[in-house]
């Protein structure tokens, strides 16, 4: 396998305007001149990747005014952190504040703030060398950020004009428009303004490939097991450490940095495409990784100080107010890449993971350590008793607070009590790990095949915990990242240099009008499809490494079709999705329960508050969309528990779901349901009509119908994969299931 060029069969030739003379004499008006100026302004963008990225970020960051505020506040916040830190470290007379000296004890009056804070001259005169060095580096970095902010504001001002003139979107209309609508206008604008001169028309796949050119590589590298490096510790075993700092360094090394294989945003250097250069390039990449590792090691003390300050100022008050936040969970950096589809934009990924957050929390909560629970109950009882007495004493006489360290004791007991209570599960909750993991799968769409039937085991819980990590683990990783990242770069990542070089060469293709992209991002089922996921039957090489694990390509195709229903996919992809629908129809015809469940489709539009708690979803079993068994009762299936809850959690997207930065706004093409979705096909057959677009009208009235269809399609494809593994389909009997799925480049 080697680098290749893919030439699109459609719209490859740039349209040249007709040069023949018109029989009529035309007079150019002022409006015509203005239109020509607009077309010249937006035509032939030199860096279309950056242009599309800014168009996308302009929408996601809610317009020009919000972007300006964000840039200004970021600069002011940085100044505040640095200045306030220097103030509390260098400019406060702590002996006077705490009255720890004989002179301070003799002061009978109240100490004023002006007495405690030293003058600027005193601060500068007493400043330590390390503090001075940190201050100089901070000023240099702030100046860099200021220049970047000015450049960004100018760039987004031009994007604002593009939205207004080319896309006909006023700033007042932007908050109410989804990205799907903006993207459709962007496709239309290409035909008028010729943003890309190499193609007359742009497709949704072209835009996504430019927006996600490097993230698609990251998704593929994680799926192939090349990234992130695993650290084997004596007691803890294999640990995946994929911190924000490591992720930033990887992007510098592979994509952005001065020695990156990509010399431009859209072009892989020519020598990386030649097989004979692989050994030389691997050694060169190894040296560059070593340089980055040493640079990180030199800067690690300053980065560590910044991490401590950032976490301290950002989370100390929150931990004091809500101690249980340390025991909450978040999707890890590794989990976000493992669960990401090819060509999935950031907002779409966030919405999908937000929907799966509550069932994921419930699943992880089903694994309880009863010894820890008993200990937490005892500590919470004793702590609560002591805290209650202290509170009563302060109510009786407020002078109790003047006792030395009394306020500190009350605060500490409150934090300890909150942590202990967060470890005690609700006594009225009934946990079903298998059901909860299926609910998680319905939204996040990926899980290793080895998890099937083993959701109750500690192994699966530990594996899922690497994707859905505890907040305090995340904080510890980020704090230690300045010291761990150089070790990973210098030792672990350097060993994978040859694998990275081979991966870039083997799975990079040149697409007309787009540039060099990851070949998997083209969603080519015929080339990279996995036979185990019902991909088209083709000749299988002896050592086929061009297949994604866990159905990444097949599920990405289904997801991209659902989020871009107007996309004209290749014929082979269309045939593949049609075969998935055929299997769904076969299951429908062999299941009487499915017929009964589908008849209740019209009753799905229920109150959203009904779905606020995923654990109470069993009460809506009579409203199921998916059949309880999708096949005969003799065959293995786990759709039974899913039928109660898939609908509820799909429609839960309108309710807030807290994860990292908070709730996100739904952004899906509700008006155009995917014609090749499993649910839309079943819905079509239920009414006995052939026009799927017409028949999907009742589904369009449901909140989140497109997301529900994608979830159903995902679950059904996983069920088909399980059936293939057990040899239920003759055309797949020749597949060797024992071969290692962890293929290497």
C-alpha cells in the first residue's frame, strides 16, 4: 500500500466563462460593479482550510461581538492571574497580616489593607529571581497572545463581512441558525464566488475534510492503536495518559510545527510519500520528537506553575461549594478521539457525548466498593455530628468563630462531608450494567466487541473508565503533565516513529480540490470496509491493514449520512446502507413484536420532562420504537433493555446535560431525515408506501428524530456485527474471527 491520488469524477474542471461575444451591447451598472468586487474579494481563497475553519468558528463562537469579548477577556484574565499571583506572593506583608512578630502584636487597632500591601518599589526590590523570570516569560507570552488576538479580530471581521455579503446571514439571524444551514449556504456560495478554483461545486464531504483534515488523522491513529502511547506501571498496569499538553505537542510534531510532515496545511511533503525514504524519515522524526521532549523538559517548571495557578483559581471555590465535583466524571481526551466519527465536527461530538453522559454516569455508578461505602457512611456520620455541634455553637455565640482555626475546621469538615456523601449511592437505585452500557452505546456509538455480555465485569468497567475518567484523575494528570509529557515524547513516542511514517504514507491520498487527506475520511467502503460489518464482499489481501477497528468506517458513514442527508454519496456506499436496511426489514418481518412496537410510533411525542431520569425509562416500555427482539427468540439479542430507553435518551437532547463546558444546543438537519436510516426505512414500510421522504414526515415532528434514527441504526449495526461473529450469515462464514484486530501499519 502506498500514497495515491484520488481524482473526483464530478466537477473537477474549473468552469470557464463563455468568451463568445454577445449580440447585445451590455452596459455595466453600479450594482454590477459592486457584485464583481464582492466576487473578487471572496474568490480563490489562498488558505481555504483556514478560511473554512474561521467560518465554522464564527458560527460556533456566536458572532463577531462575542469573539471580540472572548479575546479581550482572555487577555485580561491572563493579566489578572499573573498580577494577582505576584501580589499575593511578593507584595503582602504576611508577618503583619498574621501578627506573627512582636511589633505586629503591639498594634491594637485594626490593620488596614494599605498597611499590609507593600508599595510597587518594595515589591520589585524584594522580588525573587524565579519570580522575575516567570514575569518576563509571562510578558513575552502575553504580547504574543495580544498580537494573535489582533490578528484574529481582523480575520473574523472579514468573516463577518463574508456572512453578511456572501451567505446573506445578518448578525441578528446567526444565533438562530444551525451549522447545517450555514453549510448549505456555503455550498451555494461556492457556485457564485468560486472560493475553491479547482472545483466548481463543493460537497459536504469536501468541507468536512478541510475542517477536520488533521483530526481525521488523529482519529485513525487512535483507532489503529498507534496513539496515544501506553505506559506500563508495575501495580496499575497499562495506563493511557493523553493529557492536553501531550495532545498539543503531538499536533505540533505531526501537523503544525516547523518540522512537521505537512509543509502546508493541505500538503504532505513529497519525501513522506516515497517508500524508500521511510527509514531516513523515521530517524529524522525521532530526532525532532526528542527535541520537543527536551524543550518540554526545560519549560516544565513554568508550565507546572501555570497549571497550578489555573486549576487553583478556577476550581478552588467550586470544590469548596460542591466537594462532590471531584468525584464526578468527564470524557477523557482519549475517549473523545476513540468515540469520534470520521468527519464529525466538534459541536456534533459534544452533543453526542452530552447525550450519553447521564447513562455513562449511571453505568459507572453501578460498580460499587462496599468497603468504601461503609467507610464513607461512618466518616460522614462522625463528621456530620461534629459539624452540627460547631454550627449550633456558632449560632449560640458568634465569638466561637474567633477561636483559632475554627472557620478552617468548619470548612474542612464540610468538604469532607460532601466527599463522603458523594461516595454513597442512592439506596432506591437499581443498577443494571448491561442495560446502562447499551444506553451508552446508543449515543456514543462505539465499544469494543469484547465488551458484549461482559458489562458487569471489572475489566469492562476499567476499560470504560479510561474513556470516562474521574475529575480528580483529570486534575492530577494535568498537574503532572509538564513532567510526564517529556518522558512520553522521549521514550514512548520515539519508538513509534516508523509506524507514524508508514501510516502517513499508506493512508494519505490527494483529493482533487481538497489536497492530502486521510484516506479513511473519504468513507470508501469498497477500499477500507470491514467484512465483519457487512461491508461489500471483495478480495481480501493476506495482510489487510487498511481496515478500521470496531466498525469505525461503517458507523462514520452512517453518521455522516444522517448529519448530511443531502450528500450525494458514492454508489457503493449507497448499496451498503441499502443492505443494512434490507437486514432490518428481514428482522421486522420475522418479529411480530416489532410490528406492534412500530404501530406505536405516533405516540412518541411525549413530555420532555418524562425523560429527565434515564433510570426511570422502564416506565415507557409501551412507547418503544425498536422491537424488543430484532430476530427470533433463539438468537442472541440485547435489544430488549434498549427498547425502553433509546427513545427517552434520544429525546433528552433538549434538556441540559452537564459536561465540561455545560449544555450544548442541538444542531441537526431535522427537516431532511436520512433516507438510508434504519428507522426511516422501517417507518416507510409500516405505512406501506415507497416515498421515504414523505413517510418521514411524522418522524420530523418528534424532537431529535434524526438523532433517534442514527441511534437505532447504530444499535442495529452492532447487532448485525454480533450475528456475523456467531456465523449466522453464510456469506461471512469464511471470516476468521480469531485474527488480531489490533492491526499495525
